């Protein structure tokens, strides 16, 4: 949470993650069954911003459920972050810059390990205010005790991912930069 933040964050277009995700699901349900995987999963160059918005919305929605407060998000690639989340606590507006990461499905990159993806976070040297939201987008068992985290490099590290094939149930784990990280369950929003 940042007390001092860039002025441009005040002018970003913040979106309600629940409304965004419901709208995205409605669009997905209208796609023909033979649509290419890269289009359906927002993995084309032209759909990159939509993909980042989906990831940011999922993270913001999950965090809102955990904190029991509305959280909005905005996409912004001004510096070493992809999005900014905003929420209020005790009458004060809080902003957090979010770097979005993904451990892609196995069939897209079978050689990628979660540790190798975490090791890439070492490039952040003075990012104590940065939260990294890591979408675990593959079916895997993760042993947190076997992972090496980038302590002292970033402010927060959260994992999130679907726990069922229909992507209705999700799990959020964190903050992994602090002792006593917890796992939280949340549901994909529906109309």
C-alpha cells in the first residue's frame, strides 16, 4: 500500500473487476466452438491488453473477497507494473502497483518451472511497494516450502489460480513475502 503515489494514478480508468469478468464470460460464451485457442484464451498480440485486464480483474476480485472491500483496477504500463488496484480502508484511498505474471499451461511451455518463473523476479531491485500477482495457469501440486522467494526485492507476492476445470472456483495464496501466508477461496463472479 502506497502513501505517496504518482499523480497519474488519479486519472487512470478504474474498472469494477466483477463487472469486467462477468462481461468477459458473456463474450466467451458467444464464441463459436471452433475458435482458435489463442483467440479464446486471449493469447494473441491484439488481445494482450484484454488478457492483462482479465488477470488484473481476477486478482482484484479475489483480493476484494479476501479483504471484504470493493477493489477496482486499472491497466497501466508506465513503469515496472502492469496494473494499479485501488481500494478504501478507514476512509483512506490505497493504491498498489501490480506486476502480472503467469505460469503458463504445460502444453504452451512444458519446460517452465514455477521456480524458474520466480527467479525472473530478481530483476526488481528496489520495488518495496510492488505487488506481484502470479497466475498459476496449470494443473500442478505446489510445495511452497520448496520454493525460493525474492525476499527484499518486492513488497508482496500472491499466487492465484482456478481450482476446477470450469474456472468457477479459485484460490489466492499470499502474501508470500510475509511469514504466515494464507490460502483463500473465491468464486468467479456470475450475473
